[in-house]
C-alpha cells in the first residue's frame, strides 16, 4: 500500500480500488452470475409481503468455481498482507438487492477493546476486513454502501436513539471496482433504484478466527485442489489457533492464484 492509501484508509476506514476485475473477466463472471440471478428472481418472488427484497447466497465460492479467482485476486493481495496478520478467507456470498432492499446500519467491534485492536505496533491489523465487488455499476441511490467514515476508531458507542443519517456517506461504484472496508466501521445500504444491485462479498480474518459457518473444514475441497504454494491454498487453509497450518507465500511479481 502506498503512504497515501494507508493514510486514507486509516482515517476513513475504507478504500475504493477501481478496475479490480479486468473487463474480460468481468464479462465472464457476470454470465455465470446471470444464472444465479435467475434463481434469485424465483426466491425473490416467493418472499412474503414486507420481507426485505434481497436474496443472498452464502458460501458462494464452494458453489460457483468461477468466483474463486477473486478470493485470491492479485490486485487486492497486497492490501490483505498489509492489513491482516496471517490472513485467511472467512466467508463469501453473492447478493441481489431489488428496490427497497436494505442492510441496516451496523458494525462489528466499535468501540474497540484490547483483543479487537485495529492498530498495533505501527501496523493496521483487522479481525475482519470486507471486500465488496460491484458486478454492475452502482449509481447514487442504487444501493451503494453508506458508511460513517472514521467510526471504526470510535471511542464511544453509538446510541441506538441517535439518527446518524447526516453522518452517512454513500459510495458509488463502477462495475469491476472493489471496496475494502473495516467491518468495525458503521455501514448500511438501501437500494432506491429500479436496478438490481449485484455484488459479491469476500471477508478475511486472521488465521486464529474460525469460519462464519460450515466449520473448520469449509474450504478443504478448495484447499486440496489448489496449486501448492499458491495464495488460494494459503487463504483457504483451516484455522488452528496461533499455529499456522500452511506456509504463507511470498508477495512478488509472479503472484500465484
């Protein structure tokens, strides 16, 4: 990460990386996701009146092989290594939001406590770093993530009675962009457009933290099939306390995925 990126991320709690998916790959992945959107339409139409108009499929990398390439995207690996100690893939999902689809304002560990440190020994350190890919353009009002910049370092809890809408900043994205953000930062979203918001999410944690679901063996199939010494193999290793279960590859010009 450049000094400028580190400063902006540290202050805001997020960083937008343009063109993290090349145009050819974006076209290919969207064709695969079209199939999931057809399925999502059926699940959406089966929802009861008043339900959140969003359809989400968890653990997508175990169901859609094409999306494995983004789990160890060479364009974001340097950020993972910079901001997470011994990073590991924690959870993945694909989400479709229709008009009115929302994610309510929330955060993970704000205010921080000792075991949830954000900055330690001169390094940014996350327990949970999110990466949200926009597969289609997300225009203003189209469900872009709304964030409270800097709230990942708040020293006081947010009062539930406090309407903080005046503090929210909406982040528009272009197809192929990825948004890196600390889950400790207050964030939410609401699609107020007629376009279906299509995003893919990857979350990363330190090697000591367990998977969100599926148990320690969640990524064993991917791990066993991945190339030896690759970042995909490293990121899908099992958690095992403070003991590493696979050696971390070197970051270099020839990043293997």
